[in-house]
C-alpha cells in the first residue's frame, strides 16, 4: 500500500480528493469509491472519520497503487 497519511481535517481531505480527481480519467468508479469522503467536505457535515471513510480511503489508495497504473506507456504498441 502506498504511504498516504489519513486526512486529519477537512482541508487535508479536500487536498486528497483533489489529488485523486486530477487523474479522474484513469480510475474506474472513482466517484463511487470517494462518496463517503466527499460527503464529509460539506460545511454542514462534521469531520468524523468512520469505518466507512477508512474503507473508502483504503480502497482508493489500492486503486491508485495498482501496478498497471504506475507503469510508463509503451509507445511502440
């Protein structure tokens, strides 16, 4: 698993979601996986890290870390 620290507040959570969204075309079901985390960025929702949030965080990190995503393209193919 890649070493990305768990967000400690809404600002860090927004930064993490922004990083993932920058590469949005690469990750399938990105929005569905991030849904519990995205809900917490609302002004009306308190920042409370739940098991659902931890599961979503771990799942999106696993998607990011897939070997197929981290290789250089072969332009000869």
